[in-house]
C-alpha cells in the first residue's frame, strides 16, 4: 500500500486491482441499475446535457440516498486509506455518482476536478476521486482518459493546445478502483463498441474547508440521517462541528514569552 500511496502523490493516480470480487462488482452493477430506476421515478434526470453530449451517457446522482451498498463503499478501508494519504485524516464526501457509458456515448469536457470548483492556482491536492469499476474499463468502451503529468499543472494556461493528443486511457477490470488526485486532467472516453456498457462510480472526497457539491443535510432524508454511523455523519458534514483547525495555535504567552528584564526581543 505504501508504494500505491507514493504513486498517487507523484503521478496523481493509482490503480488498485480486485478491491471488489467480480461477483460483488456484478451485484453492485445490478444495484446501480435499480438505483437509476428509483432516481428517475423520483424526478431526477439521468441525462445531463451540461456534462454529456448525448443520452448514451447515463448519470445517476446521490447514490448514498439510494442504497446501503453505496454508503458502505464510501468507507471502504482501501479507498479511505488512500484518500487519507493525500487529504489527511479529515475530509468530506462532496459527491457520489455514477456514469454508465453505453455504446455510442461521446466524451465530456476535459477538466480536472479542482479546476471546475476552485479558482486557480491549484497548488496542492484538495480533492480525491475514487473510481469504482463495476465493469471492465477499456479504451474501446469509454475508459476515462487522462493526461500523464497534468497533476503538476497549476492554472488554465498550463493546459496545452494539443491536450487531446496527450490523453491515454485508464484500463482496469471489474472490481478495481482507480484513485485520482483532484488536479489530474481527464475526460470520459467515447464508447465505440456495439453493445458493451462501461459502468463506474465516482466517490468524490474533498478537503473539509471546501463546500461540498451536494448539500447532504438537505438531500438525505432525515430518517436516513438518523441511521448513519458517526463516521458517515462526519463525512457528509452532518456532525455539529463544522470547523477545522490548522496552524500554530499556541497561546500568546507560550508562543511569545516575555523576555527577562533588560533583554530586547532580538537578544543581546
């Protein structure tokens, strides 16, 4: 795991194989399709033109509201350990959603997860995306495409004009996870297969001082909130403590002790 953490910090991504068994991934995929039906029945749209150019990309949002399985995935030890390795011990669930790229789906915009929610410069890691692969992910079926080294870019002008030529696919098997630094530039690939779906989940975690993409206190039903573990309540930002303390907070008398009589601040 230490090697994986190092790869994530240096390269902005890491793939961990077989976090789920193939059977567990297939079960999660079945639950996802049921979640899609539930979401649509409640009035939520599963095609978002602001994100995708066509309805062959199926989006399912607010997964924690829809199934206990998805809530459990948010606290999976592997994903949590890798997220903590770059964000620290405290962070929030900003969003948890799915993208099913069906045959014929096209690419969304090139972006980094931090570039679309925070002003430049992006000097450090403030967000992590844990991608759960429920099917295999290949170049042909719409694998996420990324630009190697782009986690070092700090502003929009760093994105070169030939960015599309630099994209390479994340290829993975069902049950794998791919963890992304929020600064890594990526996009969805085009699914050029005849009939193969590419289904992945995005567990998007952020630093605790960033506003979450989803207001979970408003979205999650109150009766569901009451059943959540203390860990999930804190991850969703539902605990009563909302501040985060960083820096040197020693009392004035400790940090700036009085000098002995006759001694100047600079010493003699």
